[in-house]
C-alpha cells in the first residue's frame, strides 16, 4: 500500500509511526510533513495542508491507495468531497459533516435539536452590541465562543462582565481572530473534568478509541493561557464501564442518529470534547478529526494494524472488533518553544534526539521541527511530543520524563505534571 498523510504536526507523525508498522505499507508520503516525519515518509513541505487544489493535484500525481487527513482546515474546506467525487479512498468527513468543528452555531443547533446534553445556549449573535446586551441575562461564568475556526483561540470562559466585554470587542469589533470571530455564541459555563472521547466511523458503524485527557494550560497546576495541548494521557481508568455506557447511550448514539435524521454522512474520526459534570457527561465541542496531542497517546496503545483498519473505513467496511488496545497507560509530554503560546523564537538546534531513538518504549514525535543539513531545529510553538506506554501510570511517566531529560533546545519548556491528576477518576487535566 502507498499512503498519503495530510498534515505536519505531532498527530501526523504519530499516525505515520503506527502506519509504518503495518506489513502491508510500502510507502508513505506526507504533505507538508516536518523534520521528524521526513525520516519516516517522503515529505512535500511546499504543499500547505489547507490548500485543497494543491492537495488534489498532489494526490492525482501520486495516486495513493489511501489518504488520511489529520488537521481540520482541509476537511472544513471540502478536501474529502473532492476525493469522493474522484472515487479516491480517503479517511475524513466531508465538508457538510466537518461543520461540526467549523461552526459552533451549527453544532449547538444540532445538539439542541437532537437533545444531546450540552451547556445551555444563551444566544447566537452577529453584533457586538446585541451580545453585550445579552450579558445582562446570563449566569457567571459565561462561555463565549467564536463561531468559526480560530486555531484554538476562539473560546473564553469569562468570569465577569469586564472579561466578557473585552473578548467580545476583540472578536467582533477588532476582528483579532479574523472571520471566525464575526459571529459568536454565549453559553452556560459548565464545571467538571474534561475527557476526549474519539470514535472512528465508516458512515454506518463506529468504534470508540481509548479515552484520553489533554492538558490545555501552558503551566503546571493548570495555570497560564490555553494552548493547543501540553500533554495527554490515556488509561482505561479514565472511563469506568458505567460512564462509558452513559457516554455511548446519551451522547454518541444520539449523535449518530442525529446524523441519519439530518442527512449527514460522517466518515472518519469524530472527537467528542466532553465535560464530566455532576449531572452527567455533556458535549463541549466536536472536532472532525483526531486530537493533538491525544493521538500520540492513542497510537502508543494501538495493538492493531492501523493501515488495515483505515482502509476498511475508506471502503465503508469498518470491523470494530479489529481495534485491539494494549492495557495500561500511555503518556505524551509536549516540549514547546519558550514563550509559546505567545511569541516564541524558532531555529533552535535540538540535541539528544538520537538518545531517544535508542531508548525502546519512548518515542519523540515531531511537531514544530525542521531538518537543516544534519540538524533538526525548532520551527513551531509545539516542538516535540515525548510519548511512552507502560503497564501503569508511574512507569509510563518515568519513561516519558526520562526521555524528556535527554532532549535539549534553547528555551525548551514542558509541564512536569502531565498525568499527575490521573489517580482520581474524573480528575481534570485542563
Ligand atoms: P471548545 O473549543 O468548545 O472545546 O472550547 C475549548 C475549551 O473551552 C474546552 O476544552 C473547555 O476547557 C472550555 N469550554 C468550552 N465550553 C465550555 C463550557 N460550556 N463550560 C466550561 N468550559 C468550556
Ligand atoms: N488537543 C485538543 C485538540 O486537538 O483539539
């Protein structure tokens, strides 16, 4: 098999690492890829992951047996519709289905229409004045969400009116996040612990992946601003059987019935961002793709042939029984550039990566890296995801942090408390 992977982050490196373990995989291409992916796949750094025409032209030339789409931008822009029209095998939802991530208004109306538990909606607003006026009638904290894609920066949990008004001004009047922020929703703030619950669907059948928890804040003890994710862990203890059953019967299955009722064909990975509240799990968001860094923790526990399963999905023949998982725990610790998620420098030489390669059980997935000559240098905010799977959390953490200790680049930052809250069920990582 020859496979094309779209994307260039840690998620895509992790997918490629797993795909390469399949005896049926002969060749992997990646667009655009990164400095680490370049060691595992032939990369096309000049092809932007959001550029649908360029990706179609690339796939036309390469004729892959399967294409796997990592990030949301090409999905929301309709890449899979282009592939479906040409009958090219691809894993990922079409443009209509990808609105579940591309528009918070679309998602909120979908959830309410199908009575799927979610935070109460106070309203959708096209004007800052109307949104400000509505603040008089909300309970605090209130959550403000930009309707469109904002690279993870479009949500604020506002504790008071001043914070809320400031965010509304930045989104709707100063257009700081671009077109994605022209329209917003206001919803109830929920309290609880978050869980990333991801399923794989072929449009008819589905299979849940192992549960994960992300750590979104930049500093230990969940301090500082939100990031794309500073680390993740997976453990079956995150999801006791009764909670898993509740999530399936009150959220996942009503969602799939809602798709059928609304004529949404959903094929690919679907990420349910959940809040485990005192009154049960509720949906915070959908992503139309795998999470990053959740994927790094998920692939570390995969005990099946990912190329085979994804081929089945593209053909509409998912066999959920093929997804087997290693028991125990996996952990991914993200190493970032100093200053991230604010301003940061790039081009810093990364030392110690070869020590990781030799250390079995630990993998350093590359995110913002670039190969320059014999060196790997930093090229983004999130640089590496040091990942390990082991029988239990202490062993997984020990191995991952030992791996982290071998790596160095100027300004390197990481959280020292990934997975630290895992001892209690429902503990928050956010
Ligand atoms: P979203 O992009 O909708 O997942 O929002 C990003 C983050 O904002 C989530 O992971 C939560 O930490 C937080 N969040 C979103 N919606 C709510 C809500 N209704 N109540 C509390 N926190 C929320
Ligand atoms: N780690 C959260 C996300 O991928 O959206």
